[in-house]
């Protein structure tokens, strides 16, 4: 793994390449730990190109830790809407509040203090502290692990405990302690743009001479492909109430349940945000949704819900393959919920996408609009 006598040259070559060919990314234009932290959280499970516009909009609204800490949670989630994995946004705001309370609104520079923040692990601590404060911490994420594994021709599942620990030791040894921030970014950039998972561009690699995998011709075989978690098929049914003014009905963000696994799964799938009345389907979507609605709303006056099926939708969340059966229910007057302590939200159907809702809810709203609103964007309509 890069002999000691070659290590200095290895570092020079990689850093020279990075300074010449690095992508111009907005978070690289600042040493502000808040901006670096925000970018690192957004880039978890999200492509760079997708994250950039969210990053820029988020900073316009919340330019520093204090504004984020003091913001209404719905505002934070609304700006995050579309990025997915909404626990990231919730943790981000909770961490901002912790920074404000414990560190006077200044992002901490001590390793243990950063690690104690919600939503932050070892990789994120190393990235923030090295880039913002030039702290001597080597990052290890998927891109860096792949680069190191190919350089050392390391086979097997890289994520297994002992092997991952060995990779961290290699990363620590390679770290250029004079410029740890640039070094970490260079390693990540190499993995993201050259030493890619498929078809690595070895001819463009600045450190190809040090790569044992290339010498052995096995660079395409490393790292070993991880076994994907088997997909779980889930069927949902959603009710879209609609009155003559084009208004619909949303239920409030569901609370986490430890006693009702099915209810908690629904809460997870709608990202614990405002949502259409939604259930998990066992056998008959229409019948089961009708029964659920009769329990949810007051029906003593003889109201019967006429469920009109809409176009079926497909949706994926991590390992879940979801089929959604939306139904439209035309009402002269919106029903009242049997639990009077539960707050409902009544908005026009076209306003749903501008609210703090999940992509799943947004998708159902689009289907309803396409089915019932001439021109697909008209807000009010009559029957």
C-alpha cells in the first residue's frame, strides 16, 4: 500500500491533479463550517447535481446556524422537500439548536463535540473538521474506500467491520497532514470522477502507477459487489377528497408508534409529513380504504364515500417497491374527523406540492390533478 519512499510523490501527484481538475462546487468556495456541514448532510444518499440547487436555496433562507435553529420546522422541511430522507433535515435543525445552546451559535471545532451532534458520524466529523479547520482527520466514505481498495488490491466486502477499520488505517497513513482538507477532497474527487464503481478511467488517474489492482488487471473486480437487500413489495391505498372548489384534505404528520408497526411504516413512507389518508393494503384496496375512512370520519349521518379509482402509481423508497392505488372522492362538503383533537388541513389540490409533503404525497396529488383538472394545473373547478 504505497511504500514509504513513494508516499510523498503520491501525495504531490494527487494534490496537483485535484487543484487542476476539481469540480467547481459551491461549498468548495468557502471554509465556513456551517456551509461545509450542510453540503455533507445533503450529499448523503444524494447526487451532487441534485444537491446543488437545494444547497443554494437553503442558504438563502438559512444563511447561518442561528437562523436554521430558530426557523419553524415546516419551513426547513419544505426547503428540503424533494431531497428525501427527511430525517437528515430534522437532525440538521436539531444539531443547529444544540450548537446555539451549547456553543453560542458557533460550529464546534472539537472532534467529540461535533460527533455528539444529531445526524453526524465519524466520516462527517472528519470531513467538516479537516476542510473547515485543517484538522488532521482522514475521511473514509464509499469513494475513498474504493480508491484505497484498488490501490492495495483489497478484495472482499469493504464494509465488514475489520476490513473497514483497516481501510481507515490506510486512509490515516495516506493523509497529507499539511493540507488535510484538500487531501480529503482530492481522495473523494478521485473516487467520484475517475476511480468510479464501473469502468474506472485508469488512463486519467494521477496515481495509477501506485495501483496494485491495475497492475494485476483486476480493477473492475474491486470492490466486491455487496449483496443488495431483497426488495419488499408494498401496496398502499390513498384517498383524495375533492370538493367543488378543487380543495382536498390532508392529515397531519403522524407520530412515531412503537406499538403499531403498520402505522409506523405508513408514517415512514409519508416521511412524517402532511399526507392524504393512506393505508397499507392486504387484499382489496378499495374495500379496505373505504372501511378505514368510515372509521376515520363521522359517518352517522349516512354518508357513504364513493371511491373513484385513479391511475396507479409506482414509488420506490430504499428497498421498498411501492404500488399506490389512489382514489378520488368527490364531496359537496368535507367530512369531519371522528378524533376532534386531530388537526386537518384543507387546501386546493394544486397547492399540495408547495406544502411540506413527501414525494409520495406529491405524486398522488399530480395523478389526481391530471385526472380531474382540465389543463392539469387549474386550481378551481366545478362539476
